C-alpha cells in the first residue's frame, strides 16, 4: 500500500502523547509502545524516540519528541481553546527567536 509515511509518523507521535506514562521535564518521557514497529523506528531515526527495540512495554521519548507530540496532539485532537493556546504559545516562541 502506498501512503505518506511522514503523516503516519506525525499521527503516531501525537497518539504517543496520549499514552505518556512518565514525564520528566528537560529529559523527555516514556509512552506505551503498542504502535507499528516501522513507524516507531522512523520516529527513533528522527530523534523523537529512544531506541524502541527492547523488552520494555514503553518507549523513551526525547524532550523534543514530547514537545512535538503535544503540539501535534493538540493540533489534531484538541478543542478549539487548546488549539488557540497552542497558536499563542507558538507566536511567543517565534518572537523570542527574532532579534
């Protein structure tokens, strides 16, 4: 089957945010890894997950992975209010980067 693997990766990452079982600010978190192995491996290669190949039932998420997962989750599954808050947060981050 032909499909957009980047879109699948984004939706999987967003759903990983839904199943985070442990979160440590600045270090990332852990999420239950009941997703397609090829997708988890691609997310690992993108630097968003720790290596998913282990006996553990959860997978480590990098700090960048948790932040991107949260943003994708709110964008695709959040209420209008949460999406507005996300947009304001992104604008604030953009203005901090611009001199």
